[in-house]
């Protein structure tokens, strides 16, 4: 048992002080002129009416919210309409241009008026342009969380948030590039950057169906796959150190209410994957804090070592015991449970969990290993819910004497992305859920949720050297207490993950202190 707990302390270093087959290539074609759809008499917002058209046709919309008011209420009469007639009726503007690009309907201003619109980032700054929107399942229209958005043939990218929303700032020199949208189990979608620049777009992904002739990988032995994954680390992951420019954020919610959010841009010195252990360094470039003072002052809650936990989730470097089935003290069972697709590549899914005779709070989860090159491309795991409360003391470092704190759930996800024939850590996320209860009070418990995530925005492989001691940010401390100066101009032109709708609404509505500055 002591060995197990020691492993948790070394790997889960976060505490609380309470203290592809083919890709779609977009090409401009006219919207289907002869297809008609039947619409009932309806009164609703433009957004919901367009959503109805999307449900009927399977087509998604790209348009600038500056020229179409999503919240405007429109009444349409019952009848049969061509798709173009229905759109013009809903948006109540006969002068807009409507065209079809692949599975998307593009709504724009007439060409003669495009030059007098409000200038875009490209026109204003002449250095960057923005693509943003929502990634959704093409059939269900449900948002896709954790989808990858990459500029083709570059290391520039980001991920979608819990609402499927994404925002990517791209250098002006890449206006003619293509943007690739992808996610586990979906066929990637490729679109011209110029087509969606400056507009909020709904990008739909098609669920990937694997042909029967490819199912032969289902019988793969999970132990063999894990061994081959380790043997191929030298082939699949970089030998030389690199710089990763990363966006990091961590947050705390109490009673489902926003308490605090800290965000930063890091430059990470990522050492060779051939070096055992974690020798990475973090340099802070920029930072900002947003806090709800009312919630923050109610219970002093601070997250410790979230940055270090993000680094430790690069499991190819830190190699937790569940990735090593040949360990003499192996405590896990492995089963080959499924196959799926990531970035148009077939991936074996291995499920793992602790052996029946082990009653410690160990992990269970899924590992995703490429069927061709044996690279680990994704992992999701949690502490076994049956024993999770036993791990409370590993996460709560200090607490008030009048509080009882119980760990309820711990979940982690991570993914790697391939660039220049090598795999790099792309996105990590950790969510920790607690129940807090005041002593001697029966009905005073409340939920507490802390989380952290980091996404790689850019990879540099030239002129790499370790940071000096003065440049290096301590990773095991309380990051929210780091001293900094807020730089508004910087944040306007850097890639970040958009805040989820719930968080965004609370930030706007509650009494908050924004961009707290250190001293």
C-alpha cells in the first residue's frame, strides 16, 4: 500500500489549501437551386430558425454575426421554400449573398458592399486574422468538446472548449492556408482559412464509420500493444528538446459558482523523450487573473501545483505504472475493447483497471494507440470511484479544523498531435471534485470543483536551450499568487481557449476584479 500511495504523491501533484480516409476540400458552388424544404408556421429567433433549416437539410451555416442578428425574432409562414428562399425569409434581408461550400452555407454581404464593412483584424492590424466558431456533430448538432483545430503543415493550433467553441489567431502570412478540424471518432474537415476568417462558423464533423475489412485490428493483444508502444517511443517522439508555446488556465468553482480563473501563456522547455523523468522547465510570458470576490472570500480555496500536474500528464515522459504491464508489481488488468479513428487513422482502444484483489485508489481508463505506428495518441482516466475517497489526503494539503473535505471524483484527459513526423503533447485537462462540509452541521455541505488545462499553441525546434534559474517559474506553487503585470495588447493577439458559456456569463454578471496585477 505504501508503494501505491508514494506513486500517487509523485504523479498527482495537485493539492487544495482550504484553507483521416479523405478530407473534404471546400470549393465554391451554387446552393442547390431545385431542392425545397417544408417549413411550418413558426415564430422564433433567427438562430433557432436557421437551426431548423440545418436539421432538415444537414447543412451548416457560416456568417458574420455583425450582419445577421441571431436574437432577432422572425415569423415565417407555412409553406414549401427553396433553401435560399427560406434563408432570406428568416434573416429578412434579400440583398445578402447565399452560396454553398461543401456542407456549409455561406451568407455574406454583396461584393459591392464588402469594402465598407467594419474592418477585420487583417485590415486593422495587418499581422493576424481570426477564425472562430463552434465545432459540432453533423448529425446531432451537439457541441464537440476537446476538438483539435490546426493550421495545416504548421505547428499552430488550439482546441475547442466544453461548448465546442474555438478561436484561433493566425499570422497574416497564412491567409491561403487550410484549417483542419478533427476529433476522436470523426472524419476530419478541412476548410480554406480565407473562407471562414472574420466570421463565426459552425463546423460540422461526420462520425467515422470503420469498414468491416478494417476490423481485424480488434483482436490485438493489449499487452503486446503496450510493449510495442514503449518500444517505439524512440521513433514516435522527439529525441531533441523543443520549445512549446502553451496556453494554461486553472479555475475554482464553489456551489457551481465561479470563484477564480487564472490564465497564462508559457514557454515550455520540453526535454528529450529519451530522458527518463520530468526535466521540463516553464517560463511565464504573460498572465491574468479574474476573480469573483464574493465567492472567493467565503472560503479560502487555492490550487497548488496545477502547472506541475499539467507537465506530469505528459505520460510518455513520466510513464505512470499503468503504462507498464511488465512491471513486477503490476496492479492492472488490460482489455482490448474497441477501435476508433483519430485524424483519419485507425486507433486501438485499451481499457485498464485495477485488479480485483487491490483495494487502493488506483486508476481506470482508456488508452488510444495508433494501429500502424504504435504511438499513444490519447488517454483518459480517473481514480476508481469505488476507492476515490481514500485519496482525499493526497489532494488536500491544509484545511480548516471546522471543515470535512471528501474527494468525490478525479478525471484526467490528454492528447498528442503529430507534426513533422513526431508526436508532441497537445492538450491536457484535469478535473477534481470535492464535497465540503462544516462539522456538526447536517445540511451544510457544498460541492467544490477545481480544474486545470493546458494546450500547445506552437512548437519551435530551432535554437533550443534551457532557461536560466531566474527565468524559470516554480511549478509546484500556488500559481494564482504569482506576481505579474497585465498586458492588454498581448492578450488581444494570442490564442486562448474561449471560456465556457456558464463561466463567461458569470464573469460578465457578477461583481469581479478583472486582470488583478501583482506588486
